C-alpha cells in the first residue's frame, strides 16, 4: 500500500474512530453496561474509559446526565478511580411494598432494577458500584470490601460527578456557611453555584425537573456539590479538621448518590426514592412511637415575652407549663414542649456549652410534679436538649439524660446544636480543642449515636440544627423529624422568610424528609407594634402549612391565648392529623405555589393545603383524589376577600360546601396567602 492509499484509508476511517471516542477524547476501552427502570423510562449506562469508570443517565432516550466520573481516592491506599477494569456484573429486579410506622404514606412501593458492577485494579484492589434505577430516577453507591493490606483507609477525594446537559435553572443554598442550612433559597443558573448543599433542585430548558441528593448518610461525610465548570457538579465531602474527608476501617459503603427526575414539579414531591434507598427498620417493634401535634413554651421566648434563662421572665416555670398542659388537654394536643427547663441557659449559653446539665432542672421547674400533672391530664411533656455544640459535654451525659427523660414519661426529645460559626469544638488526640464542621463525619457519627441511645429508652428525636435528612427514618423510625432549613422563628426576630419561602421549601428541603417548621402563628401583626415580626403569611396560609409541610410531630406554635381568640380558625389545627395514609402533590411550581392533599391514616377524611408566593392566584383544583362515588363536606378555610400578607394578614373566610371527586374546586389565594380544607365523607352519591 503506497503512501497516498494509506492516507486515503485513514481519512475514510476518521469518522468511525471519532464515533468511538467519548467527549473528553479518551478511548472507550470496554463496552457499556446498562440498567433500565422497570417501565423502561430511565436508563443508566456504566463504562470504563482508559481505566476510569463513568456513568450516563437518560430518560426516554434523552440524556439527562452525560458521561460523569466515578471513583474514590485515598491518602493512604491505592486509588479506586484509575486503572480499573470491569471484573463482572449482576442484575436483579425488586418489586415490594413496605409499611411505614408513621409517615406521609402508610404503604410505599419499592420497585427498581439493580445493576452491580465489580471493578478491579492492577494491584487487586476492588470496588463495586451498585445502581438502583427507578422510573423516577436512580441512586448509586460504592461498596468497598475489606483489604488486609489496608485495614484503615482515609478517603481524600470522591470523584463522583453530575455532568448536566445544560445550564439549568437551579434552586439552592450555599455550603460551608455559618448558619448551616438556614438561608433563603437562591434561584440562579446552575453556572452561578459555587458550592451547594443538597437537595439541589433544577429545571431544564425543556421543562424536566431534577433533584440531586443523597440517601442513607451513615458514618460518612455529607456530600455538597462543587461547580467544576462545563455544567458539571462534583461531590465535595465536608472534611475533618485535619483535611481528611472520610476515615474508614475495614469494609465500608458510601451513602447513595441520587437523582430524581420528573415531568412535573409535583413529581419530585411524590417520589419515594430517597426513603426507599435506606435499609429497613432496625428497631423492631416501634409501637411506642406516636405521631401527633404539640404546643409548648417556645414562641413566647422568640417574641421576647419570656426567656430561656432564669430570672423574672423565665418561661419554663411550673406554673407556666401547667397552663400549657391545661390548654393541650382541653383541645386534644398530645404533647407540651418545654425549652429552658434545665440549668445552663444563663449568660452566653452558646459560648458556654459545658454549663448545660441535662438532668438538673431550674429551681422553679418541678419536673416530677409536672410529669404527674401531665399524665393526669392525658398529656406528655416533650423534652429539650440544647447542646450549643458542646458534643463532649452532651455525650458524657447522654445515657443518663435519656434515662432521666424516660423516667419522666417523655417520649420525644427535641435536640439543638446552635453555634455561631457552624463549627463544633472537640478535644483532639493531643488534648487540645479542634473544630469540626457541623456536617462532617464527626458530627454524622454523633447525631447517629444520639438517635440510637434514645431508641434504647423508647424516645423519639426531633433534631434542630441537624445533619440534613437522607431518609434514615426508615431504618431508625425514632428519628421522626428535624429542622434543617430556615424555619418559623426567623419570622419573629429577623427580616422574615418572605412570602415565597414555603413554595420553595416544598420543592427543595422537603424532598429530603419531614421538617419541624413550627407552623400555626395566628397573631400576624395586625397590631402596628407587632409588624416587626415580618410574618409574610395570611392566617389561612398558616393553616395550610399543616398539610403542605409534612412532619409527624406538628407544633401549634403560637400562644394559647391567640388560638382562643380565633376559635373558628383554630378548629382546623385541632382537626388536622399528623399521620397520613396517602399523600399527593396536586399542582405547583417551584417558588410560586403548591397544592398538596393527604388522607388521614385513622379515618376517611382528606385534607388539602395550598400556598402561594407574593402573587395572588386563582387555582382550579381537581378533586379526583377523593373516594369515587362519595359525597364530602368541604370545610374551607380561605383568605378573606381583602386579605394580603402585608396589609391584612388575618382576614379569613370560612365556608362549607358539598363536593365529589368529579369536581374542580376553585381556590382564590390572596398575595402571600393560602387555603386549608378538610373533606369529610357524608354519604354516597345519589
């Protein structure tokens, strides 16, 4: 073959060679392995390219995530990200139903296709990638077996990437910020992200909705997402103080990295992907867990009517708590939360965390007498452990503190970790204090320890200033709720959350799990002196929060006298349950509005909540979720005709009408407003 012929042949082969090259120019050495969701909606491919593992996600054949890096790197062991080849693979399909002891749904279907891909390296190190593909997204994690050569391994970098196909519209919060997750959500192009916490919610130019998160975060660092350019986000693990990302011993697994995909924004809310990727209940019989509503000594401190600290304005006094117990018993609330009951709150309690004692009440708080009084009235006290980030102090007392709560008939403890800078102090190996991020592996271990010790004493945990929710309520059902976002208290003493905050939360933070937002504020500032509270809400919207923002522990957060001043509106809070048989997101757009319906687990009643941002809306809501052939009495708590969040927030209109599932219900939401509805069956359709 002469030189001209060879050149001609090479030019003819160029398109063929080019078709075999990935986008980054690395030759594809091995054919891809593929897993499709049960209904062949979502497809994931895995491929090794020049020794490096990649994955790609498609939906109905359209690429959602282009080829994205995989793998782990260690500071003290060979990499599990380079020089790899596929050693084998296995597939299976699972279709099962499991029951939640409490939840927004009683029964959950877990239907997925699984692909396990085993990789090996030249030095015989191994890594298994496990993918579970659902019709509404997928999750994957790394499984690393024990290696006798490296008993302990320190992860220095997780190479997991999410290579998006465009500069999508994103709703997000920044990582490594001093107030943890407690910020208003940013709305920007993906390219404006520097580092973001998850869940991260996006909308593509073609109208597809995406959420990136993680599931089953145990003994690992939280994953944040770093922008590395080219519409790619990379896993960024929150490090220890020494720079290590994750410290492992023997075999280990990582949390699941998850992507939820939906055609409508409401599909993100309806997804069970996160909770399904967690292990089943490890506690066995959890009949001692109780979902329900509570009141408590809390909001009065935030509006400066009383104090956590001892003194003339101390809120946690025996007399004041008895007043709340009487109120709870009269109106059917199961619990009374008491904050500021134990010594340690005096002075700068955030800086002096070592002063907290979790078994020593203030002298004006008779815990024994209040326990007896609550029990006689059919109510339980809810405990409170504010640690102010003093982890060593809290863990020294943890067993005794939980036993003390159990001895006082407490079934729920609210824990707190307020710190000014988001850093937790611990004593290092040299005996000197070191500071750890609140969401690194050190604190992940601590939060888990608290939940497990609490379970030994039949106590549920409601964590404030928490690690983010990753669906662990399935495995440890006593981890019932948590904060993990900017909650109601910001409306008491800051510029407020703004009228669009709830419509953001529903499609962002709430995708991870239950939130203790503390809804139900009735005194919304009609009095000029109260307008500093900045509650960007109407009264009807406050009622709607009990349906829109799910928690099995729902607080009626306002003062008893404010509820008794508005008995007609208060009736909805008395009626609405905190445990559901079914939940459906009916309509909504991220940051604009949302409509959610839920059916009571203990009756045939349905409840609906709708909220909007600063824009008033006229919504047509289909009632197809109601039982077919049944007439319902709809008790509608709507915004008054002249209501608005900024000028007339307490104007409410309460009405009743009969409806069936064949109808469309027109809802008028005022600016910053909402609607709450109870549907009670009254007979068959004639």
